[in-house]
C-alpha cells in the first residue's frame, strides 16, 4: 500500500503558562484561589482564609511546583524540544556522502540537478506507471523534514502524473529499478507554498530548494511481466 502522505504533519505551538505570575507576601505564603474545589486538609497545610482565598504553606507550594515540573517532563512538546535528537535513517550514510563529492552533477533543462548514488540495473518507469520508492526529504542544510524510511513503508505513486512535486517526478523517470539518486530540486519544482513541519523538524519555506535521496525499489506490474 502507498504511504499515507508525502507531507509531514502540521506544527503545533502554544504558550503553556501565559502571563500568570506567583507573588510572595512577607510570610512567604501564596494565595491559592479556586476554593470551589473544596480542598480540605489537616495540620499546617491550610493556615487560614483571607478575602475568600486559601493561604497555603511553602510545603504545599513546593508540592505543586514538583507536580508541574513532572507534567513538563512528560509532555510531548517538552520531549521533542528537550531530548537529544533521534537518529534518523538515511539512504546515504557518511561513506556515501564522501563518495558523492566525486560524483559528477547532472543538470537538466528544468534546473533539476542530481547525482547517482547507485545506478540501477532494472527497467526505467514509463510515464503513468506506478512506482514503489523510498525517499528521504531534506532542506538545503541537510535536515530531514519527511522520510518513508521512518514510516517503514515504501511510497507508491503514479510517476509523471503530478502526484508528487515536479522535481521528484522528473528525477525518478530517468532512474532504473535498484538505483539510488540524490535530487537537488529547485524551488520552482518543489513546494511553491512551502510546508509546515512535524514537531522537531525544519519548515520548508515557500519556493525553497529541497533535496531528495530516493531509491527506486520496484515497478508494480512491469517487474512482474519480466
């Protein structure tokens, strides 16, 4: 089956705390509102009432602070922002990157540029045929914004029919099954309106050039005939 989408999920951002502030009095006690919750306690936790608000001791405040910090450490946004970046699977590893430095660049009339990581030995896809491919999509800095390898599912689409960006269509049409290629797609053949990224991934600016590492895995139907 085809991958659900070539595009990443939308980015969510929000202000967790807003402009709320905690203030201290001379006795280092904080006014806890929302008495309607009906919180009751013994001993020194609730020390009195003042103007319809409960005054709580520092011990309670510290407990509340620890609870908030626990929520922060377990929230998805905190994990995506604070944890070390996960290792992203690639079609071209470090040794491949070094070899690519010596591979000649091919430039087409549309402005698409590419380097063959590996030349395939199978057939090339005719226009309109479905192809099964793996891809890693990157911004010019090399940061990944989408990848079929992470989804663990090949991406199946009809090549040459406008189902993917123009540069990817053009680049795959001249590949052979079993081949791997790095495509340098100009902005005019990429995402004219740009793309919002998944959390922790770079955003693609409108008409920004992008890079695709792509491997042509097989051509459904055509491979079966041969």
